[in-house]
C-alpha cells in the first residue's frame, strides 16, 4: 500500500513539474487563469445589464421606429451612413497599403454624394463600382496587432480590445463628427449624437428578428452571442493572411439588399 502511495506521489510530482517548470511559471499561469475568470465574470454581469437595457429601452425604440418607417426608408438611412463611411474606409485602405481600394472608396463617395442624392441611393454599385468597406480594426489586424480577449463593453456590447480601438478611431474619423466639431457648438454635437443614435436604431430595427431568434433558441444567450461574435472575428485576416471564409458566421451589419 505504501509503495502504491509512493508511486502516486511520484506521478503527481512529475505532472506538476512538467506542467510548471518553476514556481514562477506556476504563479503566472494561476494569475492568468484568475484574470480570465475575473474578466469572464465581469462579461456576464455587463452582458446582463446591457441585455436588460436593450429589452427595456433599445428594442422598444427600434420597434417604434420600424413601425413608422418602411424598408425603403430604412434602406435610404443605411445607404446614407454607408456613404459617410467611405472616406473612413479610404483612409484605412491607405494605412493597409491598398491604393486600388482607396480609389474605389473615393469614387463611390463622389458618385453617391452627387448622383445618389447625398448617398441616399447607391448609384455607384449600379455603375459597377463595388463597395470595399473597412475600418481601423482591420488596419490594426493588417499590422499584426492581436485581437485580445473577448470583452463586453457598456451599451456597445461584445467586443475585443482591438475591435474597441477600431470602433473609437472610426467614430472620431467620421465626416459627421468633424463637421459637428468644426462648428464649435453644442447643437452641432447633439446633431452628431442624434445621427449616431439614428444609425444604430436603424441597425437594430433591421437585425432585431435575428437577435430575438438567437435568444429564443439559446440555452445560454450569453454564450451564443459570444460564440457568434467570435466566429465573425475570424473573417478578419491577420498580418495580410486570407481570413477563414469557410467558418460559420452571422452578419449583424448594415449591408441590406437594395429595394
């Protein structure tokens, strides 16, 4: 019996030594595990808070907006904000070393702003100038910046450190922001906030059925949203590598079909 106990001790000691070459390595692993656990606990709490706000405020507003509009109007809103994003995409294509796509972004912006009635109609696509949207998140990925851990941000929702950085930079790069900023007035900035609110209410109105379907069919809604979000992240190529186009993904974006 003593020999058997001794063998168990030796085996366990070997596993511990092989798993952690030193006490420092063990401490680092335990510290990382504690940080991941703490972040996951925070994520679940923040997700519940966001979900409560979404169900009590955002979804009712989006449903009201959807009730007083039709798909034609919502498509015009989508086209307008997509057009506003063309200069942002153009700047990021410069940073990504893609001059050909830069030209497409600028051409689309000029065509849709003029012939498309300030971007309300996507004339450029009908003329064969395809959309090439991108953002600072993709730029950072091109520069080999890692995505980082999954994190749930207040109100904004699922994100990663790289995605959050890209979101912030793209927001401050928006022509609407700079027009409002240059006017140096509170009314101008409130107009910017209002425009931003309209963009995301419109987005929620178009994707609400998908979200509700996911929620109804989920045993764990948090894990479902986390999984689908991270699957979407695989569509972004790292260090210039081609993204995994075969991975399952869910699109929560503003790329709706034209009426």
